[in-house]
């Protein structure tokens, strides 16, 4: 039977276990940076229609990592809110060195 998480603190270790492959983590990291860049660019240039590309960029990089490198199903499909939180917590953890981009 599959685990049901009742808090993000319970979910995050599972989330990290689903991102064991360094290429998958790197693709998540790149996708997150590009999302931040796109938001900044859209706001600075008042091209708010670019916001429509945020999901394609963010999820596109992440899903390539899962399907071609991690060989698992993204947690987004079962835990959409916790997974989105996990993306940004992992991004922060990579930036501060808590999670490595190397295996």
C-alpha cells in the first residue's frame, strides 16, 4: 500500500529519494532557475503573457529528468502541492549545499 503523507516534513525525504540521480536533480535546478529568470524578465519587460510558459519550462526540465534519467514517475502526479514545494526546497538546498548536484 502506498504511503499517504500528512505533512511536508514527512514527504520531503521521500521526495529526495525520488531524485537520487544527479542529472535529474540538475535538470530540476536548471528548470527552476529558468522559471525565476522568466518571471523576472516578464515583470521587467511587462510581457506578462510569458507567464504561460512557466509550467512548460519548470515541469519540462523536471519530467525529462524523471523519465530519461531517474526512470520513475514524478511525484507531481500523486502529490502536486508537496511536489511543487519540494522542487523549491530542493532548489534552496542545492544553493546552500545541503543537497549535492553530484552523486
